[in-house]
């Protein structure tokens, strides 16, 4: 069995934290893979025949090939523990080429590190497996995506009425489903740096809207935030990041035009579904980032994409329900704690968090 392992060079630079010293990154990666990859057949471990042969790879990537000698048998297993100890959100995508049948695809996450390579799987088995694996990946990704969860939390602080939640979740779902599909299928290729900065911006804008709608002055907040964005645009320009500084100017103009409209709660609630649709388009590109890294299984792009989208929806609905219950409990336990006080307090924290991500991602 030949195992070809491809990984980003930047990921390999994490390995000195857990591996012994090595003269270069090639040797470091080989040592890590030999320690963390395990192949077995017929209940016995396969023996390494060739240790970490270097294979040519695209720029920014490193590729190794390890050859295993396995006993004959039908029950083949592969365990991948690579990189999880330095990046728990890491995802491995494996395509298994079996001469006797159709290729099979597997996903390895920190929660699913072992797979049975069923050499007798048919097309229907592969289809079901692809949908379930990408559904699991979607749930895992939304739960591990702190910035996406922060945005959802900011959305539900304004009101927790069921009709309101249906509207905003529907708008967010429609928006991110469109861009997630376009990016995952390769029809649109966004600038990742701009997308990440926009996600931080979306959190900050919704948090400011929450604060302004509870009595603070919307115009003053919008002007102050816009000045921050313009200053950040100047720093990005000096850093030579043309795509980002132009986007930051656009964010400043959007803030000046939109935020003054959030002068009261009714006005903010009326515009929130449209806002979630717009920012859903941005977050969809963020969701697509993991699919760009992992890839979609050959011949099953649409089922895998549907599974991932459903997984994202399940994860976000679970989070919304959890937050609503938690906020209600906090409100009941807090003596004299009014809803708008809790909303302003949490929104202030989210404003700081979103602004931090915006600044860091604009200058990184």
C-alpha cells in the first residue's frame, strides 16, 4: 500500500512543538508521519518498506510517499493521528485508489481518526458515506468556528421571538448557501484575506446595531467606527495590501450609510433579515474555505456539498437553541437584570472581539 500525504508547508512549521529536532522540514515531516500514520490488514500492522520519499508538490505544499507491506486480507484499516495535537480542527481528506473497484473517499478529523477501507463498497455505499462524512464535517466546522458562532450570537441578542429567529436564520442560510456552493464548485474564487476581515466586520456591525438600538446614539457610533475603518485602510495601504484597503473603505461607507438607521429597536429589527442575507454571503465564503482545503469527492460533488450544508444548518440551529435557553436562564437568575442590559453587555464584548478580528486579519 502506497500512502501519499500532502500538507501545507506552514502546517509543518508547527511540528517542532511536538517533535524532536530535525535538520530540515522534510525530515521533520517524515518523522511525524511515520509516528502518526498506521495501516493494518487482517488484524496485523503493515510494515514500512519505504520511509518518507519526497514527491514534487505545488508551491506552498509538501508531499511525502510512504510504502507499506501488508498481509493479505479483506479488512484494511488506516489510522491518521497527524497534526491533530497541534491543530485540533485539522481535517484530512483521503482518496483511496483500489484496483478492484471504484475509488473511495474518507475524511479524518480529531473525532474520527480511523477508517475501515471497505474494498467491497459499491457506488451506493460511497454515496451514503460521502453525504454522512461531509454532514459530520459541516457540524464540526460550525461548532469549531468561533467567529461564525459569535455572529449568530450577535444576531439573536436583539430579540428571541420564534418568528424573528426564523427570519434571520433563513436569511443567513440563504446567503451562505449561495456563496458556499459557488466557491466549493470552483465557480467563484474569493480573496480569503478580505473574506476573513469581512467576517470580523460583520460581527462588529451587528454588535454596534444591538447597542445603538437600546438607546445609544447610532450616528456617533457609526462615525467613530468608520474612522477606525479608514485608519485601518491607511495602514493596509502602507502594508501593500491593495485588496484589503479598498474593501475597508467600502466597509466604512457601508457603516456610515447603514448604522444610523438603527436608531431604535423596531428599525433595527425591520432591516435585520436583509442584513443577515448580505452577511450570509460573506460567511458562505468562509464556510467554503474548509472545502477548498479538503476537496470534494470525485463524481459526488453535489451530494457531498449538500451533506456539508445540512451539517452546517444542524450545527447552527443547535447553537441558536442552546444560546436562547442559556440567555433565558441567565435572565431568570439575574435579579432585576433586564433584557436590554444583558444584550448591551454581551454586544459590547462581541464588538471588541469582531473589531479585534477585523484589525488582525486586515494587517496579517
